[in-house]
């Protein structure tokens, strides 16, 4: 049987460990699903994040949301051809993508490809903005 003083001495370390694990779980949850949630919540007011993520019309938006980390983490893989692309994981490049997509859409406003390119660029930018908000 455990005596009461031993139980009291163990309570603080156990409580501290539980709090540490809970805080780590929220940090390790930062990933693609978090980016989908931030992108959908920020761009589609009144639409639940799960509806946004499951909506096939958001495919290009969500693909754009995925790409910055593919560039960034791809550069860490040995034998990867993504070397040097990690620098594209930034707001300046995202802004350039949006500018180019908007210019393309202005030239051909009915182009489905131009609309898809803009959705992709906005998703890319939303990812980078979410990183800036979450990490700084």
C-alpha cells in the first residue's frame, strides 16, 4: 500500500509530466490538417472547416496549402531534388504567385485554369501566413 506522503511527493512530478505532454500534443498537431483548417476558416466565412476540406471545388486551394511544406521539408531528404526550394516557403513568393495568377485571370477571366491557379496561389499564401501567425 502507498503511504500518503509518498503519494503527495509523486503528485507534482506526475502533474508536471501530464501538463508537458498536453502542451506537446498541441505543438505536434501543427501540420496539413491545421493548415487546411486555418485556410478554410480564414477564407470561407460561415462554412465549417470540415465542409470546406471535403468540398471538391476547393481542391486547388488545398493543394496550394500543402505545397510550402513540401518545398521546405523536401530539402531535408537525402537524394531529394528539392534542394534550394525551401526558400520558396515565404510570403514574398506567395505574393508573387498571387500577382501572376491575378494577371492571368485579368487577361482571360473565363479561364478555368486561371481561376484554379489563383485558388492554388491563395492557398499557398494562406499556409505561409498561418505559419507566421503560429510561429512568431
